[in-house]
C-alpha cells in the first residue's frame, strides 16, 4: 500500500475493528457505551459472528469458563454457568441487538494488509470481499485487532507416522464434518485438554466405545453446572444486574482461592484434586497413571468438566483412558509405543490450535514492513512504534472476556484522552534513554505501568499539576501534542534500588500512587508495594514475599523474579513507554 491508496479511499471510520467474535463484539459495545460519538465498523472474514463459537462444530462444544465471568461485564448472564456454543451465540446476538452492533459488521471481508500513514495519521486497511472477490480499501483513525490468536484455516496437527495407512476417518475438531456418523463406531480421541474432555462425554452414549489417548495426564476437576446462590437470589426477585455481579464476584473469589492454593499450598491443592477424581471413579481405578500429572496445579490450565460428565462416561464403561505414546497409525487404528494397539473407525486429533497472532496480516508503517518480534509491547495491548493500534488477548487463567473488557475500557479511555488533548495518534515507544528527570513528568520521576484513566498534560513549568493528577501520562516537553504514557505504580528509581536489594527514601504523593498495577490486566490493585508502609524508610531489604503482589481483578501474581528481570532490562535501557503525539 502507498499514500495514493489513502487518497483513493472513500470509506473512513474513527475506529476499525477486526473480528466479530466475543472480543470484537464486546469492543463494539464498549464503543457504543463509552465513545458514542465515534464511528466504527467491524470487518469479519466469516459469514457469521461468534468467532470460536461459530467455527467449531464438534459434539458437545461448550465453554470451559463460567458465563458469569465469561459474559460481558455490562450485560448479565442468565443460565447455567457452563454454556453450549449455541447458548453463547444467543447471548451474543441479544447483546448485539441491544447495542445495534450487527448493522456495523461487514461479513465476508478478509483483511489482506494494513499500513499506517504518518502524514495523514490513518491506518489504510486493504480487504477482499469474499463473495464478489472485490478489493476494498478502508481508512481509520484507530485500528483495533480482535481477530483472536489462532489460525481459523488449520488446527495444529502433529506429524503422525502412517496416517495415510489408516482406512477409517481421521479428523481434527476444528474441521469436524457436519455429516460425520459415529453411531456404533469405535472412536479414539488423541489429547487430554478441554476439547477432548468435551467430546468424549458428548459421544459416549452413541459410539460403541470411545478412548481418550494421552501422552500424559492433565488436571481434571468436576463442578456442578448450576449456581445455588444464583437460584436463591433469583428467587428473591432481585435485579438481574445485582444477581450477576454477586455471582461474578463469588466466582472470582473462588478462582482466586484456587490460584492462591496453587501458589502457596500446591501439594494440598493437588491432593484435593486427586481425592475428588478418586471419589468420582470406580474403586481400584488407576488414578496415578491416568489422572495424576507430572506437574503441579496451574502450571498448566485445569480442565473443568460440568457435573462430572467425563467421569460418568468412564464409569459406565463406554469410555476409557489410555496413557501411552503413538508409534504409528495402522489400517485399523493406532499402534502404541508399549506395543498395544487401539482399534478405531474414527480417530480425532484433539491436538490443539495453530497460533496466529494478528491473524498473520502484514503490517507496515510508511511503506516499511513491521516485524513484531522486534517490537516491545505495552501491557500486551499496544506495540512500540505502531501508532493507534490495540490488540485484544484475554486471560488464560480465568475467563477470556474479563481481560477483553478491561482492554476495551483502556482503549476507550485512550481515545477520549486523545480527543481531550487534541492528539492525533498514540504510540507505545521503546526508549533507549532514561525518561527525563526534569522539565516534565511525574515530579521528575518515571513510572512503570500505565493508568490511562489518569491522563494529564504536565507542562515543564508546572510539575506540581502532574503530581496532583497522579498523571500516569506526562509530557517530556511543554508541547500540547505530546504525552508520555508512563503510568502508575512503581517508580523506576525505586525498582532499580530494589533490584539491588535496597529501598532508599524517596518522595511520594498519595497512597494511591504507591499501589501496584497488575502487569497482566493493567488494573490497579488494592494491595501495595513493600515500600508503601513508610515514606521515609531507609536502607531496608524488601521481603521477597512482599515484593510479589496478587491482582484482585485477575488473580494473577506478579512474581518478584519476573519483576526483577524486567527491572534489569529497564536499567539496560530497554524500557517501554508510550507517547501520544
């Protein structure tokens, strides 16, 4: 793309959203709610909204997060905590109707490439309309990538020996044939993740037998697919928003407790999980072999099965578990490394997804191709030297949508801050130089971790104004067009000292400013740093335990080792800051 492409474009929007899955629809709703004056469009490559929930068609497809936290923060969920794909799509459809989102979606539009024009301060987006094959060009002031993180065209498929010899049906769950008849058939599902534990109970009553073939076990736990508290509260005729918020907070608290046990009492949590599996399966079942992982809880994601349906399928005899390695496929099944053989009419390779950040879309800035591997990321949302660009990636330890909601809030606050300051663009910049210690900024000190709700222009002759605002965004020069995105939480100087094991006296303003910001979700944590107890504490080693903090919003813990590693990188000059220009 070139500058001429910009000039020829006839379709312009303030914001262009890529993807109409749960994140893209949520982003559009947030724009409707928080930035109603912004024009926007959603480009969706498929013919339907829903993303993951429309793409996958395998039996039993459902959420592996509860909908009280997976649902949007602004729209209450009503129903069972674990929902089917159709139920989730219905919920999305109702949300879209409420905010008139469907009319903003251009279906069947695949993005071919994007390029930032510095002269015109716009993204030029080249797309193809699949139905007609026509090329289209859009321009936008802000580009918001919500296309997910995996390749919609192809799931991850290991190279199994002898696949061509297998005379049965071999499928990947991402491409499940709608006409696949598995009634009375022998099925083997390779894998032990969320997809596998969903498929097996869904087909168990119909197949002759289904086998879960795994190289090693995963943690699998059962939970009742209902919320007794929700049932109670709804019976009291309370407002649905209030009921939703109460259940949401309760579920978050439960998740936080599990995360805490995984960190502080991993052996106790492991025993609790194993005892639950042992109680759910027939006496004498080899739990140690098939359900006892080699790692501790939460070192990999836990698999939730609602109402113990997988355990029930195993107990009925219609399903079984084999822990072994695939040696080769044969005409009639799979030969195992142990020498055993599994007969199968259908083999399902539930082996995962092919990662595809940014949808493999080519990016360029003023004609220069962007290499994302050479960029720095700001909170996993913005990327260095890529103006007016945000990427949505949700949580992996709790519900995806919780972080996508937070990112949407971040973007909306950023857009409003840019309007307030008359800034045409906002850029995350990687700086090799220390941030200025005089002339502007937060009282002459650089801060780590942005709080974009605290946008404020700090002029060189009025540092006190920035301090009063606890600015988070401060200028390095008295220019109304430049704002440095530095943030709230930790001062660089203090972090450097702590990396050496010492905390020296330093000026502080308010308690709020000394609290930490979650490195995962960006939320301000109620917990505070080890430096907060005394503004004048001198030459004190910060306790390692206190150095790490847990975010009450996402239940992640910011480990000292990771924080110190980052600090050392920062001291070497690789500090990521953001700038609005």
